[in-house]
């Protein structure tokens, strides 16, 4: 697939989505709501071992809430992480493929439900539309499971070649598994962004990707590297078809969109967390520190007007959040016609 085809995949998709596409919301917290115990270094990827039905159900919940893009359960799934739990590299690769298969199954079930029912109800949005499966790739810090994806501090000895070697096979397996694109998520520093960009340019990956950075101050990514410099790295890579922010408090998003717009002409994606704070020591989200759904969604029109064209939610957001974003987008597109 040539670079022109990669570029048109996203532009065509956005056009069919009415100019703004809806990304899904938090996965792990929804799996926990269904009873999954994720107190494990594999986090949500633990469900790939024994609870695939729960992953499929959460994907379906988001599709029925109006999501146009569902992100696989592979954020914390690494071949090295599965090996640490006693699985072979082949088993690890199989788990990665399974994460994409489950998303495909959910999409197929959703399309079947759309055929069975032609009308929306208050609780379920059943509308046949283009749906993309994005294969999630978390940072090296996510594999460490020590909260370092929220600091970007991998130590002074970390280098580019190590990161490329760590991620290479995992990214290749996901790219060959039938996903529509790769979602590099919670990218915490410039070094890892460069590693991802160079992997994409090696020629082993033949699907597009997006880069989503995280910030805790609205100016820099969590490591302290400049958001503008990180976005410029993504912009320079031909296979990257969208650049933006995830797992970041909503209050920082407006400033971040402004910064990213100056660094790239690619579509901008935004999927913040609920605004709650993560305690890496306790491995818990601090309750009552976030924003209500209605406040979160009230920002959506502003973000769209500023230039964001892919909008969803990250940690602690729910199908209700995504449904509200879908409704806000639909209202917006109707009023602009």
C-alpha cells in the first residue's frame, strides 16, 4: 500500500464519518465493571488469557454507543510480558493476534445487529457505518507496569535501538493481523516517538498508524519533552495518518490542539481521560478527581472547532461518555448543514 493510499484511508474515513470520527473510551475500567480482576502486570491484556468474551462485550458496548473506531486490548500486551508470565514467544504472538480477532468479531456482531434493527433507541445506536479497528501499542513504560508511561523516565541508559528492538516484532505481528491501523498510545517522550517512527519506515509495516502523546501540563509530554517537537516527529513520518493526545486531563486539551496544529497538517485526534489522577504506587485511580460526562462532552464542539477530527475518551471514560460525544457530533453536523 503506497503512502497516497495510506493518507486517503484516513481522509476517506473522516469524510464518511461526517468530518469527525468517534473513538471508543476506557477499556480496563469497563472490564473491571464486568468483574475482571486486572491487578496484574498485563493489566487489560490479562483478559486475552481467559476472558475474551468480556473484551468482545466492551467493544460491542462502545460500538452501540456510537464509536467509529475501536481500539484493541493489546495496549499492555507484549511478547516479553507474556514470557514473564511463563508463555512462549509464539503464545505471546497468538495473544496479540487474538486482540485484533476479538475486535473484528465485535464489529461483525455489531453489523449483524444493525441489519436486524433499522432504528436507534435511547440506549443503543445501531447504524451501519465504516468502523476501523486500531491495534493498540503501549509504550515501553506500560510494559514495565510501574507507572513510567506517566513520567517518560526510562533512565539515562535507555537508547533508540533498544526501544526499536523491544517493539519491533510486536508491532509487526499486530500490523499483519488484520487491523486497519496501529495506535501508538500514551507516548511519553521524544525518544520513543522516534523509535516508533523509525520502525514504521523500516518497510515491515504496511498499514498506517497514529501517534497519541500524553501531557500533564498542556505544554510538554509527561517526560518534559516539547509537545511540538514530538508532534513534528510524527508529522515527518509518511505512515502516520493522525497525531494527537490521549490519557490527558480534559482541561489541557485546548492548548494542546493549538500546539499540535502548528506542528502538523495531519488530522488531530483527542481522547482524554476523565481528568482523574492515577496513583502509580497504589495502581489505582484517585476517585472524585475527574469531570462529569456533561462537562467532558461540553468541550467536544470547542475541540472540533479548533481542528480535532477524531475524538473519544481514555481511562475512566465509559460508553455513556462516548454516546454523549456521538450525540454532540451528530447535533453539530446537523446544525452545520
